[in-house]
């Protein structure tokens, strides 16, 4: 058994030795005489989980692939990602799902789960969950009259359904030239309507539902404990009044809200009332972001979320328990992952953080840019995936194929 020793957070910060065997935490003790790695002033924490990424493979490898995306995740302290199915082709059949598995399994640097779009012939694939859109932005679109059937069918699988909850009937399909117009065309009522519709229908069905990227405090309050939901760092930190190098760098779906809505969402984040923080990592090339009207929606984020949170923690802007709930415990619990805590039996996914090593965000994604670039952050010094070090002194030393698929 190998031991990693140092100051760790296990409900409080205390010196412990974490015994690792077969990739799992086998023992936690105060001291050990066995050979071990001893850390000094750094803090050992559980690694993060990101339940919402778009690593663009297959079909968009020119801006991200599973190796570059999972490497960026690893360097930012994320050792498990759940990847969305709106690829090219969209993952709407068992053949498409199995082909994607073949492509990404040899590239993954961290553990991963794959969502599937919802069609009858994918209900038997080894996915982590299902994804649907209530907006007609792609092929994984659920017509309003089909929501009830979808919830019934997904419930039979026992797996979660992640929902992009902007109602198509509310969206104005028109050309927009800036963030304000984009936000008006996909107004907040579209999100409110979508969430209310699903909650009402699911009240009698009881499917396991996760609402993606909630942007409004009032929507968070509506959901309450009736379903899981996540918010993104970009909806917490940016509004449609924010300034970007190219305005379309801030073009995302759901759109960035007004400053008042952003502030309201940020307040419930500070209060620990957002259960899951997800990046919605959706990289595009900068060249694609120059013209607002034609620019695709989405921005990178898997490489920035945890480092920025760690800096917020250091400054006292959020509590340790709040951070661990959002990026470790709640994602692990809802999606059934054996990760997210320093406990016996859990995967030995750990990060080592030197809180004195303040840095600034730099783009790690293949797309080459980050909306958070230059923001203060703290990167993890070392990262362990199932007990094996994959980041050493801020340098990635892992390799593609180390990650395991979780179903």
C-alpha cells in the first residue's frame, strides 16, 4: 500500500496519511512508517468532477478533442468529466455511441462518462445518463408534446436525464448582432417556462432530472429540491454588460443575463444554494467568434472553474464546504460516481493545493483562448487519478488512455 501524507480536509484540516490500494482509498491514519509522499504546507483535497463538457469528438476535433480536453481538465484539478452527445454526428443511436467510445477511450486522460441523446435504440447503451434540449438548436430536440413520454422512458433506465430547458416556442429565431439582442431573443421566460413545464409533468413520473446551466435565482428557487440543477461560472461572473475582446466570446446558450440577474444568481451561489457547478465547456476557435451573427454559442471553461474557485476560497469569498458540495460531493452523489471525497472506499482522486501560489488563468484548451484569461486563480500543484499522479508540480505527466469510462 502506498501512502500520501499531509494536511488534508476531511471535515477539518488535519494531518493524515491516505493509504491507496488498487486505485482506491484503503485507509486513512494519522501516521505511517511505510514509504509515502509527504506534503508540507499544501492542502490535500478531493479532485473535482465536471458533469457538463463538450469535448467536440467526434466531428469538431479541430477545436477540441478528447485528449486535449481531458488534459486541460486534469491540469485544472478535474479528474472526472461527463461529456455531452451533441456531436457530429449526434449520439442518437447505439452505433453512434459505440463508435464514440472507440474514438475517445484511447485519448481520455481522466475518468469520464458519456451522455446519449434520447432515441429508443440507445436505452441499452452504457451511458452515464441522457441529454435532451427543449430548444431546437440541434438534433437532440424534444418536442413539447413528447416531454412526458421521454421522462417515462428515461425513468425506466434508472439513469439521469440532463435537460437544456429553454422552450423553443418562446425563442425568437432572428438574427442578432450583440449580447443584448441575443439575450432578448432567448429571454429569461424561455428558461422559466421550460423548467416549470418539466417539473409539472415530472411530478407524477419521478424521473431523475438534472437541469443544466440554470441562469436565474428565481429558477433555482422554483426547482428547490424537486430536481438536481447546475449553474456555470460564466453565468455567475459575466453578464451581457461584460466586455470581451470580441463580443461573441460571450455568446452562449442560455444567454448571459442582465447584471441584476447575474448578481442575484451570484448571491445564492455565495449562500451555498447551487448544488452543482458545471463548466459547460464548449470551445470554439477565436476565428469563429469574430462575427457575432454567425458565431456559434459556447465558451471554454473546464480549465478555469476549479482554479478560480480555489482562489475564491483562499480569499474567503466561499466556504470550503460549499465548494466541495458543488464540484465534488453533489455531482458524485447524483450521478452515482465513486469519487468526490477523501473517504475509505472512494477512488483516490486527489489534488494538492499550495494556497500561497497565486496565479492567473491561462487557456489550456485546444481552442487557445479563455474568457477568464488573466483572472486570479490557484492551480493545483499535483493531481492524482486513482492514486496515480497525472500532474506533477503544475506539469501534466499523464497520457491518453489513462482515463476509465464510467457507466
